[in-house]
């Protein structure tokens, strides 16, 4: 699928971007969203109401024009920073691409994160373990 472009009426929110690209009927089935910069993650109920799947929407606004590109989890999106609260709402994946995407997202969530004023240091170069220490 390609990109959709046009003028968005109203504020640039995750739900507004989804409705802009996929329509009001689709947007009404969105359960939850999270936006990180130009990437929107959503939990969406299937049209028959039996399943909940993941959606990644790439969205960028430039010079008053909104550009969007939806990528369903079953297409194996490259973006894998979906928050746990979205992943927790999804039902059984529909294929291996969806399963792989979810596994990548979960692996990223499991990695230790350094906070502001911290840095990750390794105490042993041959070990993959790391610890977090407050910077001096």
C-alpha cells in the first residue's frame, strides 16, 4: 500500500489520523492508541467483533498536509515500539508475520532502558549482561 495525503480538519490526534486514512467506520472499532512521534500503534476490533488486531499507522504532517500509511500487524511492520498496554489487548495473531511483530515488540519491552542521567555500562566485555548506573 502507498501513502495517503490530504488536509486534516481539526487537531492531529492518533484517532483523527486513523479516521483520515481508514474512515469513520474503521476508527469506531479502535479500542486504544499510542503515538510516538510519527508512529501510531492501535488495538482494533475486527469487523465481526471476534478478534482484536494490531495496527501501525505511519503519520506525518508537513506544510498543513497529513501523510499516512497503515500497516496491519499481519504484514510484519518494521516499527516495533508498541507499548504493552496495546499488545495486551490483542487476541491470537492471524499469521506468522503478526506473531513475529509481537515477539519483536515484547523483546524490545524486555530490554533494560536507561533513564535520564543514567548510562548503560558493561562490567565484562565477554558478557551480554549490563547494569544501569547513575552518571556522575
